[in-house]
């Protein structure tokens, strides 16, 4: 069995940004030389998520409106008594999920026709990382 | 290390259906010959989910009522400007999750007493797939 | 490839408790002797979750208030017709997620600076388990 680990780095211009990373993950899998197995893609910061869904700007906008409704910014969160102002980002990333496992088959990401991997930043404008670990044969 | 990959296929009669797939996953693990490791069960379409919870019809109904409240159909979603009408299905599957990892121990799914694996279809009446990848020794 | 499996046991005093388990998971990884790979941490009971987020009491309180808003106790859930009273616990754990994969790199949990692993109990005061399976080289 082989393992191969790399990290993606982000520093978004906006506080909230959704960034497609399917090709970055595929490039790491290619470099790993692993033909069959899995790749874990996991946010290392707790106000960002990683999810799989459609690459369609309208739907991305729908996700953002929806998350604001379910986990609004600006409420009097207890977390803000520590000086933070990003409690909603912790909640939003919980709904989206913070990691995915993509199967690797025949040297490629084994994704359905519309599956794309996204990084969802909810408290950006600072340096963040995503760990990408490939395991297999 | 060994890997073994198979696919489950669905074409539901209803637009929304929750289908228990524990036995299908267990059968694939048995065919894999893998005794200790993990099995990834992941929806390949972005309007369906895979989750672990109780096999009890009342609770399944509760999930469906709850998802309709959190992510209603019929809102003026931006995604619908593309001609689609299923934005709520993308949101609902995000809450349920689109994949699970089941541990495999002593050749069997290492599940708690009430854990069952389900496929949650939110935009059915068409052909869909779930990838099942077993990895281990 | 090596695998190593252990179980964490809980029997909380309160019905709802969030318990940090990062050190317990790290100890199991150390005992496994695995240097590079992944560790699956997965609730074996369907009214509990496992998630990664901040170790800050205010935020934990925010999560609990938020979950009560999104998935309230005390509604006339269909599941309660079976004699159960915990449908909300099934829903709450679905939002938080029931499992995480932590990457293992250089013999340690490969976590970001604020990432902590938590067990989220939503129907406690009874015996529960979490399976921890390490896989790697």
C-alpha cells in the first residue's frame, strides 16, 4: 500500500467564497501514482468546509442564501464573547461538511457525471489549508 | 492490501425514496474477501445521499417532513433559471450527507445494534449510481 | 498495510453532552504503531455524533442552541408512536455528522491548529460506543 499527502492553500479575497478544487485533487492523485484507493480531502480550519455538489453558479448562490437562513451571521452568539465574530462560519461549515472521501479507480477520481469537489470558505481573508491524503495501491 | 469496487444502481418510482442498502453493502464486502478495513459508500449523483440511521418507518417520515421544512421545494431558487427544478434536492442531500464509511472487522460490517445504511433519493425516476469501494486486508 | 481497531465507551450523566475525544483518538493511533494513513472515528449509536470543531465552551453552547432551533425536542414526531421520545436526537446527530476521518501523518493526527474531535451525545444516560479504526503503513 502507498500513501501520499499534500496540502492545498487558500487566502480568499472575500470572507465567503466557494472554490472548485476537483482538478487540484486530481493532480495530487496523479502525482501519488496510486491507481486504486481513496483520497481524503479535509479542511484543516474549523470555519471552512469541503463538499461535493454541482458546478453551477445559481446553485452556489442558492447554497449561500440557504446557509444564511439556517445559520445567520450577526446573532448574539456566546462564542463572540471571546472576541471572535465568526460563530456563524462554524455552523455553516457544519451543514456543508468539512471533508469528503473520493474513490480512486483506474488512476482517476471515480466521480459521477456532475460531481465536483468544492472548498467552502466562510471566514476567509486569511491563510487556510486543506489536507489531501491518497491511500491505495 | 486489497481493494474491491462495485456499484449499486437505482431508478426509483417516486421522486423521493429512502432505501435500506445495508445488505447490499454487506454482500459486496463479502465478495471482496476483505477481512479488516473500511468500505466507502458514496452517492455518485448530487441530488441523492447516503446516511446511517434507524430502520423505522416513523423516523424516516420524520426525516422527510424535517427536510422539507429546512430545505423546501418550490422556492424561487436561482438554480431553476437553468431549467432545473431540483435545487431543494441538492440542499436536502447536503443535510443527510452523501457518503459514509463503514468499518469492516472480522469480515463483517462493524455496525452498532441499530445502525443501518440508507440511500436517500431526492430526485428520482431516473438512473442513479452509488459507488461502493472496499479497502483492507 | 496494518489495521488497528478499538472502541471508546460512553455513559453520560446528562442526556446531551459534548465530549472532547482528540486525545483518546491520538492514544489509539499511537498504540496502532501506524505512521501514515487514516483513522476513522464513528458513532455506533444513531442518536450520537462525532464531529471536528473548536474547543471553546461558548461555541459548544451556540451549537446546542442552534440544534435545538433546527431540530427541536418535543414535537409530535411519528417515531414517538413506537414508544421512543428521542426523534430530535436522530435529527441533531444528522446535522453534526456521525463520523470523521482524521489523517495520520508522521505518526500523529494531522489536524489544523484549532481542530478538535468531539463526541456529541444527544440521548445519553445509557451505554454507547464509538469505533476507532486506524489503517495505514
